[in-house]
C-alpha cells in the first residue's frame, strides 16, 4: 500500500505536468506566432508577456510600422484565444535567436 506522502507527491506532480501542458498550448507566444506568416515571423521575436501586455521585438522601423498597422487585427485574433491579452507593444530590437548567433560566430 502506498503511503499518504507518496500519494500526495504523485498527485502534485501530475497537476504540475497538466498545468505545464495547458500553458504550453495557450501560451501567448505560440498563439501570436500562429497568426503570423513565415515572412513576418522572420522579422519578429517574442520578448515578454506581463500584465496582459505582449512585448514583441521587430528588426526594423518598416516592419514596426507594418505590424503596428495590423495591431488591432492581431489583438482581435489573440483575444479570441487568450482573454488576458490587453495590448501588444512593438519595439525595435535584436530578433536573431541565440542559436543563430552561435552559428554565425563559428563561421
């Protein structure tokens, strides 16, 4: 017979795994990326999600302008999947992933 301590630990472990799977499916980053084209994805990088605000880095001012024009459409799509999203903040910054940086250093 399993002890109460082991049973509680197993239940907590299962709950944590279920929560992680649920949050992975409904993460703001994944939902945002689903709504972008491949071309758009090449120019953006998810930065943060705090207090309902999704922060996205964009690689140039032209892409910042382009995505800002489509901001309301993005918000409508995102709110359909994740009610906590209040706003999107686009900013110009580095969008190269760490893997790509490492590859360019080795060349």
